[in-house]
C-alpha cells in the first residue's frame, strides 16, 4: 500500500525523493519509516508505474498472494517488432497481458493481439499468459494461482 501511495504521488508530480530522504534522516525511529526506507531502497523513479485500474489491481494481487512484483509496461524487441508487455517477470521469462474489452474488443484489436502472441511465441523464449480485465477484477484467486503456477514451473506456455 505504501508503495502504491509513493507511485501515485510520483504520477501526480508531488513526489520529492530528496525531501523524503531528508525527512527520513531526521526521524529515523518514527513508525513506518523502516517500511518507507525498504521501498525506497529498490525504488526506481519512473519505472513500473501503473497506468490504469487493471495494472493497480494486478500489483495488489501480487502483494496479496505473495507474488514477486513484475515490471510494468516493459518495451521489448521481438524479431523486427517492438511490443510493450503489460507485466513482465524477467527471471521467469513470463509476460502477462491484460485485455479490457474497450481496447481489445474490436476486430482490429482482436487480430492485433493474436499477431502479437504469435510474434512473442515465435521470436522469443518468453512464456505468455493473457487475462481478460474481468478476471483481474473478479477472479483474483484464479489469476494469482495461474501466475504462481507459471512462476514455479518455468515452462513456456501461450494462452
């Protein structure tokens, strides 16, 4: 939750890392300061910021189910094309895509997703899971179980 607050503050451009570090230096024993220091220890400005509700919810699913946090909106070159992976676990070589009907419910969007999936499967050693936005909202336990299974198995899978 604290990490989400920091990310949101950065998105709103009210986040000042130097000021926060200065305050933490003045109050080292204050409750919660250890949590903030821990987050800032691996915090990379401008990286892995959720852009929408599904991305925020996926981060929450990861936290709630003990799944390592993925990188978010990662540009990748696959063959001669570039894609932006919604979620990426580099160590497991796992890409997770989340599709809302508004964006992907057109003929063009549907076809584009299939072309992209083929490109990823044919031009990389990445595993792919694709979820509908409704699954992220209403079937979180299943989403978490599927991701955990993929992270644990190490197998490559296209869905």
